[in-house]
C-alpha cells in the first residue's frame, strides 16, 4: 500500500498524539470485526475460514494421522501458504516458523491414543488475501479450526505395549479435540503509543511492530518485533514491550472467549 | 457483544451439501437461513428491488431491464449483435456477467452491477499517482487502465498560466510523485477507454489535510457538485470512481459555498488567518476572496506542498474518522452515497459517542437503516 507524504504525516501525527486518534476511530485495544465459518471442509477433521472486515481472508484445515510417537515426537505441523508470495519468501517462512514454535505450547498428551500411538495434526493454512500483516488472522483461523476439530473415537485398548495391536476406531463416533490453542497478536508501535490489530494504513506509518503470543491466560514465548513497513521503521522505547504485553494480557481472554462462543 | 472484538459465525451456501449436515451443531441451522442465504443473494435482491420490472419469464421481447446472472440464457434469437458482457454458443446468447440487459438498436449487451470504474468526460475523480513517465503521470483511478495526466494539463508553479518548459519535465517528481493523491477532472477519453485527466482549476490538485477512504464506484451518484462542506468543519471530495477524500474545510471551500455577493464578508474573517485554498493556492490580493475560477491568482509551489496544516485538532481528526466510518457503513448497506445521506448519517451517528463503535456490523446496519428512514421522513426519498 502506497500512501502520499501528506497522508502519512496526517496518520502518523494522529496516531502519535495523546490521546491518539486511529483512522477508523477504534480504541487502542479494539479489533476490527471478523466473520468465521467453521467445519466446512468435509474431508478435514477440522476447518475454519476467517474473513476480516478489510477483505483479508484465510482458510485453515486440520487433518489427523496416526503415528508412532516414539518415532515421530513432532505431533503438530503447520504449513502456511500466502497467495501472491513464494513458498520460500521471507513472510511465508517466518510465519511458518513462528506458528510451529507457538503451537509447541499445546499439550501433546491430548493427542495421545495409546501408549505407542498418537494423532499427528497437520494444520494447513491458506491466506487468500491479506491487506495487513496476516499473523493474527492466521492465529484466529488456527484457533477456531482446532476448536472445531473432531477426531475418531478409539475403541481398542489404551495399553498396547503388552498386547501388540493397532489402534481401532469407532465407525462414526467422533470425539471433539480439547486443546488450549494459542493466539498470536500483532501490535503496532507509533512513537510512544501502541495499538492492537493495525490496519493497512496504520501499518504503513508504524515505527515498529510487535508479535505477542498468548495461551491459556498468560503471555507466552515467542515475543518478536517485526518491521511493518520499509520506510518508517525505527527503534522504540523498551517499556512499550511491557505495555504491549499488558494490553494483550488484559484483552486476550475476551477474544478467546469471543472466538470460542460462536 | 464484546467491546474488543466482534465475531460473527456464519454458514455459507458452500456448506449446504456437506455430508456432515446431521452432525453440525443445532444453532448453526437457523444461522444458515438468516445469514447464509442473505450472503448469497444480497446483491441480487437489492438490485431486483430497484429494477423497474423484474420479470421471470424469458420472452425475447421483455429482455430489457431484466436482471441476468453469469451463464444465463438471454435469447436464442440470432438477430441480435452480441455486445459486452455476453457470449454465445450455437446461436444462443448468454450473459457473462451479473447485470442488466441493455439494447441499443440491434446491439445486445449486459451492463454489470459492479465493475471497475469506467471514466466519462467531465467526471470528478480522485486518483493516486502510480507512475511518473515521459511528460505524463499515470494515475490509478480504479479503472481498467491507469489514467493519464499530461504535464501540460496541470497548473505549473510560478504564476500565471504558462507553457511547460524543459525544466518542468526534469522536475516532475517535485510536483507529483508516486503515491500522491490528487483530485482531477476527466478531460477526454482515449481510443482504448483510458482517461486523460486535467487539474487546470484551483479546485483540483494535490490533496492534503485529511484521510482517504474507498467505496465501490457504483455507489457514487454522478452530480453537479462532488465537493461538499459537511457539519463539523469537514469537506468531502466524492470521486465518481469511488475514491473519497475527507479533509479539514479550507477557506476556499467556504468561499465556494458562500453566495456570490456575500463572499467577501465570509472570507474576510477567514482570510485574515490564512488565505490558502485546499490545494495551497494563495490569493495575490489578501483582501479579495479566493475564487476557483480566477486563475491569475498565483499558483505557487505551495500547491504541490506535502505539508499538512498544523492547526488540525484531534477533535477534528475524530470527526474525520467518524465521517470515514459513516461512509463505510453506507457502503456496507449498499446505499448510494450522496451529500445529504452523509449529513443524515452524521446526525444519526451522534448517538454513538464512541467513533470506534461504528465499525461494528450491527451499528453499521442500524446507521444505514436510520439514514434511509430519515430520508423517507423528509420526503426526499428516491
């Protein structure tokens, strides 16, 4: 998104002032509305489609496979595809590695089937269009897809070390997967102010960006900074990181609730 | 509803054939009826209401004003010439877009309901510079092609209308560079449908002191005037192409609206502060009112300045954000955007003291309904 010099300085001044004015009048902690479709892919165990109010859109599918967890301990695997970006582009690779790290906070005990076997979840993300940095959209997508995931019900024995047998499943009964999926938030730093969920024009004038992850009531690693644009990026006061974490701490619970109680 | 985020759960038509239908949770069922179907047929229904004679039978005599969907058979009569928005298979003519059938003599075409902006001579548009090339700028106006702004059709700094010189050619980027927003008029159209723009009036030129906002171009109604002063010291430039600029009202905006006789009085008070127009033009005679037609007024370098007015208060920025949200809400409700409706929307929006509340879906719908209602009460509904 290219903006004119006058637009940029107008936006920057209004975002940097105290009290700040966001171009769409939102509060510092307010998100733009989103729409969610869940569980719409018939061949996936769980799926979601998220549409943001600026037209950004993302589809997430969760598929499960039974693996021997003594051989393959990595039970969650995220693949991200961003339309218009190469698979080896910086943004795709950094998002993929971020989510593979973030999802380690999920307790893999929930995926265990028997003493020997576990479900391995393959989370495929397709970002159809994104106007601003897509990380928080993807994380909302993964969150609601995991919440809508249902896995086949085990009917065979849990203890399969003594009696060697392969896991057997019920013909049609499914068990909902209950995991504490993490959320990831993008914050924009403008001078001494920090904003949650920056829109495209806000990202364009931001001095810096902050990625904060959250899971189960508390902020978790990784926390990262990102450059939201190529022209305006500067250093910032480290106290703003604290402020950002506090902001996420305060409001993430409410967002998780809104995403769960659909 | 949460103040932090509003999440709407939806079910689309693509979920209808799902084999999991029985397993899906019960509350999504009625949700499907409410939102899913609306989602799919919103555009059609809206247009059907406005179409004068919605007919379902497909007699070739009554195909005018009929609404077509892509792939729908228009006629199997071979006498028609096939125009834009149609295709044919074995003498049958089908629509390739969603829109209304138009017949001119024996030419049959379908005019799409929504499309990219098609420029017409005389349109007041807002555009963004996409490229600086030889003696011209390429301007993004949301059309199929970039519009052309020739170096000769802008006001050159340094005074009275003068011819462009070689030094102007070399410093084109100091007038307008990539990303700059400007308003202009479509001067003429090229053979291929691209627009040629001009800014040879002081009401056109670089845009400053405000915020950009975009809506579908089909929602902007062509009218005599596209620059309007709004309550709260805000001026809106409604580009016919759907690009909208909201800015602080300048003294020139005030002078334009004032009656011709009393204009000196109006601008007298204003001019003492700053006699600058929206595009930065300065009157040679500080006592005289600024007029957009008097081109002898000096068009200094200021008309290409990138500096915003330092006197814009936070209060005013709030108001501009409010107007931006109102315009987005009107666009969300698929209501045509006019000066009157923006003002009605502003009055209705004052019920929400928090500007950020206007981005919520329910509030946008309520605002759209309020505007249409108020319009009906005042008796000037279409």
